[in-house]
C-alpha cells in the first residue's frame, strides 16, 4: 500500500496525529481542539494541513500546561531562510546514537533536531549505506525501514527521514509505532510480502529522555551502527544540509510520494516473540495459561507486549498499565532504572496479586521484571537471573556486563553458577561488542547485559532487545509450570536465591567545572584522568584497600567488605562514584578514601560527598 507522506509542513500537524493512534488520546485531543486555544486556529483534515503559511501556530507541550505558541523551528518550507540556521551536527552525536531537542517546551532548550536536520541525517545514512553496499554487493535498489516510539514529534520526523532517504533514490518502508529491536530485526527477516529484509533501518527515539527530545538509531544486518559510522553520517548530513534548498526539498518530497510504502511489521515481530516462547516451552500452544502477568509500558512503544505476546500465549494481563502511547509520559518515565517506574509496576503486581510484572523503556530495548512477592528484578538481580538461565543452557560461558555491577554478582556468576564474569565498560554498545569480540578470539560468551536493562544474547544475534530478555524469563516460567514446579514466579526468584546483595548502595556524581582555572589549558577528560591517577596512587599506599586486578573503566577498589568505582562519564564532565558496602560505616570508610584523593581538585564539585557523610553519620 502506498503511504501518504506528510507535506513539508508535516511537523505542524503531526503532534496531534502522533497521539491519534489511541482512542483515549484521540478523545483528549478532540477535547483540547474544541477548547478556547484551538477554536478555528489550525485547519486539519486527516493528516494534512489544508492551508499553509510560513508562520503557523503549533502545539506547545509542557508537562504542566498546554498552550499555543508560534514556533519558528517548525517552519520548514516557504522560504530559503528556513534552512539558514547554522547547525553543529557533531553536537547531535551521543555515542552510537543521535539525540537532539525536537520540539519547544523546555526553557533554555532550543530545537536542534528540526525536520530539515532530520532529513539531512537520513540522507546521510542513505549515502553511507549506498557506499557500504556498492562496495560489497554491486548496485541494487536499496530499501530502508523507519519506525518510531511514542514521542510527539515522531510522525513529523518520520516524514522528514522518509524524504531524506527517498531524495537519494532509495526505497522507504514505514512501520509506524515500533520498537528499536524490531527495527534491527527487519534487516534480517526474510519475507517478501513485508518487503523484508530491508538493507538498513532507522528508529526514531530518544529512549527515556524527556518529551521534547528525539533521536535516531541506525541498523544494518550487521547490527547497530557504531560511533565512527555515526560521525561519518553526521559529516555527510552537514554537507547535505548546507546544500539544501526549497527546490531540493520539493524534489525529495515528490520522490517520497512515489516510493514510500507502509507495512505492519510489528505484527511479524511480535509473532516471532510468541513462537520463541512456544518453542522454548516445548511446543505448547498456550504455555502461559493460568499465569497472570502485568505489563507497564510507561506510555512508550512497548504496550504491544500485553496484547500481542502475552495474551496469545494464554496469560491473563488484567491490570496492565500505561500501554497507550503518550509522548508526554504522564505517568512515569519509561525507564526500568527509575525508582518511580519500578514502584509503579511493583504496586500493580501486588494489587493484582499477579505472578509477574514486566516493564519496558520507551523503545523496548531495555526491560526489567517484578516477581509475585513484589521484589524488583532489575539491575544486578536481572543480570544474575539472565546469567542463571543462560549458564544452564551453556555451562561455563562468560557473561559480559558493564562496570558498575556488584562484587556479589561476580561471586554469584563464578562460584554459584560456574561461569565467568567479564566486567567491562559502561555503554550498551561497548558491552555487546565486547561479547562479540570475546567469541571472535575464542572465548565463548552467550550473554552481554548492562545494569541499565540493555541485554543481548548470542542466540538472538546479539540484538539488544528488552522484549527478548523477557521472553527468556517467560520460557523459564512456562517450563516450570509445565513441570508443576513452584508457584507463580517462584522459579525465577529461586534462581537468584544465593545472590548476595549489599545493604548499602549509592551513586554520587562530581561535576567538573570546565571554566575553572584549575583546568589550565587541559580538557575535562584530562582533568578527570588526573583525579583518577591520584586516587590510584592513594589506594596503592593504603593496605586496607585493594585495586581490582582486572578493570576496564575507572578505578575500582575493594575494602571494608564493599567496593567503589570512580569513573569518568562517557560524554559529560562528570565523575560518577558508585559505592556498595555491607553497612553505612563501611561505606563511609570507602568514601573517606575517595575524599582524600579528590579534595585537592578545586574544579571538582565534591559537595555530594559532604552530603553523603552527613547522611551516613
Ligand atoms: Zn531504550
């Protein structure tokens, strides 16, 4: 089916359209439209504006109020000046993702990811892909799929990305509301009717970040793109953006109208998840029959999991919450590391007396669970649980994690499960790539997982997939049920019964003031490294402290029955400090060691340490 691609002014109408995907949202949108701000202001026919003027009024969303505003950033056609703002494309890079401010609504955060910028970035990706493919496969007409999460700017940026790709002569397939892992999957799926496999995929998401942000993630069948590729794409995008004109954008628009198609790929992706559980459970059609599982999608893109995965497998999903996409995220941040989010799903499980709770982040590459007793299965516990499952299947295998995992987790993986814990760096891409690298150099590894809830399995092509992580738990649950073992999620809780957890855990963040004279002519990175060198020397001269023998990030030290890790943030002028200890007293002793190493650095804001001492004394 040919899809209608929004006109160049689509950003202006897409905000409400993004919300029209749910009936509830449609009702609240209609109510708002008939309100005093909207009466007669924006003429809207389906997804198209009937009239266009260069200065249009658009929605201005703020978490507390909704009002009308004139948004110059949304003006994307009508004059050459629309493309005039200089854009520093490099600033849009966030490791292996692209992130920016996509709409107004937060003071001091000007829009950086406009429609033309997004169009240029998508064209940059298309150019990058063409170069890659033409080298290895000769000329073919390439296809790129685009999906998005529940953000308010999703539809407008989707239309912009489609124009960018079509303008370079490639085909475009739109998936609409989708998950990040589904987008990667579309580069692997073999199904002609769905126009799969596609050669490249774009996911429009800013994961758990606030409502005004958005971003892009890119995939090929080789996986997610890395930092170097993202820099390359942004370089290309910058040049494309400079040469853009109303004429070039009109021809991209015409190209998009000719080649853009829509397919329901999520139907196929969710079917794959359902089949994976059925197969893992021994071929039973409804292996979750009799189990009550609640899902909390945080109004992100993960609502499908209740109706399209759990229900066909026989589970009762009553009490599932926040399944409707809503880019204002009115209930809680969709983030399994967030305390409020975890409390919300915990409460739902206990109230419903459910067997299990499942929570996703906005774009479903991260997840966590809650057992029937209300115990949160996230962070170290989720890693321990996944390690227990994977090590039953692959005895002795290595588990790669990020750097802030606990000493208790290492003991659990190595002493209880007989595996090897390879504690690596922060950053999901770093963790996954390390898992892949270990296999390449002959060390068997089947699981790479971060405390944030990003997890990838070798059996799932190292795809970073929060939904698949939950599939692994469901298979375990279904198998236990079929064997008549335990009640509800007991089988999962029992698997990590011997995981030792610290009674005290804290993360402090020391900011580096980049304007402070103490930095001299050096960068904040160099300054942070000096801080860490100083700490290292101090630790070496203190017999109560032991530096971790193998360590890939920051300075990790054990002592007083606990441990701490001081590291430099991946992107910001911040030194995060993680402390875990068996008691407050032991934590204070560890913090004291850090204090003596950092107090001489005048550009470092160590006030969090002072507050910490006050809280533990
Ligand atoms: Zn995410």
